[in-house]
C-alpha cells in the first residue's frame, strides 16, 4: 500500500509519532490475554493490551487505579 500526500503536506518525523509506553509510566503484564482492548469504566477510554502488556503514563491516575485493582494485571519492574 502506498500513501500519497496532498500538495503542501509533509510526513511526520519518527520522533513526532507517539509510541505506546514511551516516557515515564508503568507497564503491566496481562495474565489472561495477549491481546485485548480494555475500556475504563469512568471515562470510557480504551487501553490496548499488546503482547500481553499494557503501558500507561504516570499521570494517568484512572488507568493506574484500574490496572492495580484487578488481579489479572501484574506491574512489571521498570
């Protein structure tokens, strides 16, 4: 598949593309699934589990509280 740019558009540099788990935060291992989408109950935001891991920024209190409260997630040592 080939991507086309419209006149005046430029491609994003690699450093401008956000990467899951980049920067300070926490990574949890999903003990039950290698891939799934979690929906946070309060905000309805999705969290993606990929290769049995989910990473969240340190500032995401809702996600951290959710993951720490459920036995199927284990906090990995950073």
